[in-house]
C-alpha cells in the first residue's frame, strides 16, 4: 500500500504536533463523510476504500502523529436527496496516547501550512485478516482496546490504540478488497457496507453525543 501524504509540524504550547495529511493528488476519486444526525455516513469508491484502509493502517503505526483525511469538501452520493441537511466532515485518526484534545484541532489545522511531501509505503497485509481477530474478547469487561469517537471543527476524530486500529481495520481491509468484486458478482445488490463503532457494542450516541456508528458504504465513482 503506497500513499502520498504531506507531513506538517505545528508548535502548540511547549510541544510539537505532527500531522500526516492525505495528499492523493488531483485525480483522486471518492471519499466523503457526513454526520446525518442519527449516524455517521462515509462513502467510498474503490480507490477511496483502498486509501482509507492504507491510512487506517498508518494510524495504527503512527502513535505520535495525527493522520488527517481532508475530505469535507468532497461531494457525497446522497447530498441534496432528502429533507435533512447532513454536516460534511473531515476525518482524523489519532492514537489515544497522544491525548490530543479535539477542541485544539481548529487552531492546529489553521497553522498547518504547505507541509512536506512524502510517499508512505506499507505492507499489503499490514491490517490483519478478519479471521485472525478474536472478536469475542472485545466483549470482556477488562478489554480496553476500543475506538472512541469525537467531533470538533467539522472533523470526526477516531481515537484508539494500535491494537484497536488494527483490529477494526481488518473489516476495512476486507471491505476494500471485496467492494468492487461484490458489485460485479451481485449486480442486484445495490448496497455493500461495513460498520465501525466505538466500544464493544454499537450504540445510538457516545457520551459526547456523537453518533455511535460509522457506516461506510461502497459506491462506484460518483
């Protein structure tokens, strides 16, 4: 998995914040994220799904960086299709050990500057196969490697440990691998998706009133 990124460093107080921002180029295709009020809805085409899985894997490795996908300006397939007006969001993936306050993101984002271009190469199997994840242990009371959600400055923050990102990333890897072929094999099935939730079970809202489900739906290029 090879991804183009820009690396930004911002001084905040007495420390430095390192942001790795996705920079796929002008011809990149779809990734979009919306807060629909009752859930978080993400839309991905084949290239977008691959990019999301790769940057998710990067977040699992990058315990000292914020991984930023600036996608809120991207159109979504269902924009304008209903009465409700969904809120467009960016996405930031961050290791919990950084203890980065989401409330500081607006200030940090405003100071990112141009950054330094890099190409990141990750092994294709950096995210585990779904069969290699012991999903049952997530329901044990002592298990702590769950993801957390927060929203600030029109950005969804997904926060967790390396283990949490890798284990939840197994479903994203499967989604990216199967999405396009699923539509070819089952043309009558218009819907192919994956759900990512904070905590051991999906729930309506988190403690900060953020929708407790991230629904990622595959669409051909729109």
